[in-house]
């Protein structure tokens, strides 16, 4: 397969021409809208801080493989460390509970951000990105974002991982600039992803390839919004 550099972008491959926002990389087209959203949020007493933005295929692959080998903790649906299953299919679904498939993470796009309200963070607090934080210290920030995303002045941003859409757990901290991400996802092809896996040392490779169509229906396509 002969992929040009732009063809690689939906999978976190290639060398994207993204902009540094603090220590994170963000898609160039998103930056002006992010500035508008940050200013709106600030005018209501919040301080939008990015906790994660662009992630490369290599980085997501490293997370995936380290979880499979037990080098990173594998967490159950309840968030409790669990033993690494010996069955490959069980292992794959266990990793998918908290981690996206490399090549199919929306963080590859540079259009999606994990955000918190810096003003609500206690000093020296290490953000975990959990539902408990969203219902706790960041609850006022998230209900303000709900209002913004429900209005016609959301600058193109919205949440993606919401209840009732696919099998990925709801993630209120994850927001996306939809008009920009749609342009990238238009170029996504499951055949290209299959080809990438065939040429990658990825844990659970055989079962991922065997189940790729159903994985896409449950973990990928429902979030192409
Ligand atoms: Zn995220």
C-alpha cells in the first residue's frame, strides 16, 4: 500500500503539521476555535486546561502493548487492577475497557482534547481524568460546557464519548472539534487500518484482525460524528 503523508493522519502516523499549545500538539485548524472557547469559559470564571491532545500511533501502541504485557496496570471495568488474562480475546477486551485501539484513537486526529478546569484543581493535585472528578471538583465546569455545547456558540466543539453511543465508556473530559475531525475521518479506511496491523507488532494481533469488523462497529464508527 502506498500512503501519502496526509493519508496517514487518521491513524496517528506520518508527521502531522500541528501547533504546540503548551506542551501539547493540536491541529492547526482547531486553534482559533480553542482560543474562543477558552475565552468564553474564562469569562465565566473557569480556566480550561488541556490534559491531553494529539497522541501518535506509536504512543498508543506502546500503551496497548505495555498493558498486554503487564508493564502498565490493566484495570477492570470498576477501575481495579486485574491480572492479565491468558486468553487473547479476553485480554483484548480488557485493554479496550480503558484504552483505544492504536490507529483508531480520536487522539490521533489532533482535534480532540481532554480538558479540566485549572481553577478547580487543588494545589499539587494530580488530575486522573475520572468520572468521579467530573461529578466532583469539575462538576460546575462540565455543566457550563453542557450549556455551551447545547447552544449555537460552541465554536464547533462537543463531547464524543457520551452514554448510549458504542462501547467506549463515557468520558466527559474529552471534547472534540467536530468540523475538523470530520474532514480527517472522511479519509479513514478499515482496510488501511487492517494493513497497518498486519505490519505492526501489536499484542492480540490475530484476534484484532479476526474481529476487526465488529470492533469497528462497537469501538470506532459510533464515534465518527
Ligand atoms: Zn480523551
